[in-house]
């Protein structure tokens, strides 16, 4: 899986090494080149792997095109990439703000300590990465923890008090981001209470699982049933938003898409249908509460028979030819 915000951490280091040299306006030599090649190598070889598997177009679409579509999908509701939509989004404003702050740091590069420049540069790039998609998911904020901690430690040094405006700017940007995006928060204490109650025998496994997801016990039952009614080499297709079924049943997916909402959001049901028909999965699992997939319903009615029902989950097995 490729997470684009991580590129911003790499750019922090690259920008610092290239533009913040004391002697030169612009410095790009063998060291910087090796850094770029080292970062690009895993991506290149992964692309090469998919190329030889005749799946490069799928790889490119999933890692590049769908990623750009994701940036504006929270506001537009569509994952389709559009340069016009992206240019009209807040992405451009945030990018300009990063450029302006970077330029101001560059102007002061001879008067500011290098480690302070790097820390603040890392902070603004990581904050840009954390807010890149415009989503209020709190786990995105993990990216800003290292540079934020580094800034806090640095400003504990009394010698750096004269640069007080940098922590003020960092805190202002952080608070503004929290207020604007209204990041979600999750209760922490009940999580540990649930664990302790289960550990002390005050809760059974069903109640313990239900804390995380009311349907989790059912998911485990379905997964065990799949494992018992298929071979390890068999592939399955799950029409639901429960990718964990693949992991729990130890069965590989029949298509590149693990959840129903990806197929719906990316509008790839036609290609998924073709892939299913080309190599019929041993089992098809359908969540009755998930948005209807007429083509899949037609396939299971003609080529499969029902072998199990678990509340809202139906398990279909391929008919022998």
C-alpha cells in the first residue's frame, strides 16, 4: 500500500539538503541523487513486478490516479480524478502556504540554526501531509508527532527563546487545522475497560467482540465457515465492507478490491464482474445490507448455490461443472 503523505517527509529532507546549504543557492550532487534513487527504487521495482504480471495499468491507476481522486473526494463525493477540481480545492492554497513558509525560512537560513530550520520545515510538510485529503481522521495526525515533539524539545533550550515566533507559528497552524477540519476523537478509557472485563472473565468473547463491532462475532463465524468449506488455494469474493474476512479465513481475494465501497466509489463494478466471470471464485460471500450489485446477484443465481447463512451474511459455493 502506498501512502502519499509519506512523500512529504521525504520532500522535507530533500528540500533541506538542496536549498538550505550555507554556501550555495542550490545544491544537488551525488548525495542528493542517491537519496532520490533510494526512495524511488522500491516504487520502481514494485511497478516492474506488476508490469511483468501484466497488471501495471491497475497498479498505476491504484497508486497514482485514484490517489489524486482521493484528495478531493471528501468534498466532492467522487473518487474520479479531475485536474480542474483539484486546482479549485484547498490543496492549492495549502501548497502555496507551505511554499511561502519555506521561502521565509530560506531567506532567514543564515540567521536561524540549521536544526531549527529542519524541525520547522518538517513540521509544516508533515502537517500538509496530515491534512492532504481534507479528512478528519485522527490517525492521520500520527505523521506530525515526531516533528512536533522535536520542536518542543528544542524550545526547552533557553538559548532558543529568541526564536519564540516559530513555536507560536507552529501552534497557530496546528490549532487552526484542528478547528477547521474538526478531527474526530475516540474514547480511550472504555477500550481498556473492555479488555480488563474480558481478561477478568466478566465478559464473554461475544460481548468483548461486540464492543468493537456488533457484527464482529458473526464475521468470525463466517470466516471459520469459509475456511472449513474451501481449500487453502481457493480464492473468494466478499461483497461487503469487511476485508478482515480474507485474513481471518486465510483465503486470497478473487479481485484487487477488498471492500464494496471501493468498487462503488471507483465505479469499477464492470471490470470486477468481468474478472469474476473469467475465474469464478470458489465462494462468494454477500452482505445483504450492502448496496445491491445486480451483476453479482445474477452470477450467484446462475452459477452458485447457497451453503450458509449467518445473520446478514450469505455464503455461496460454485456449482461443479
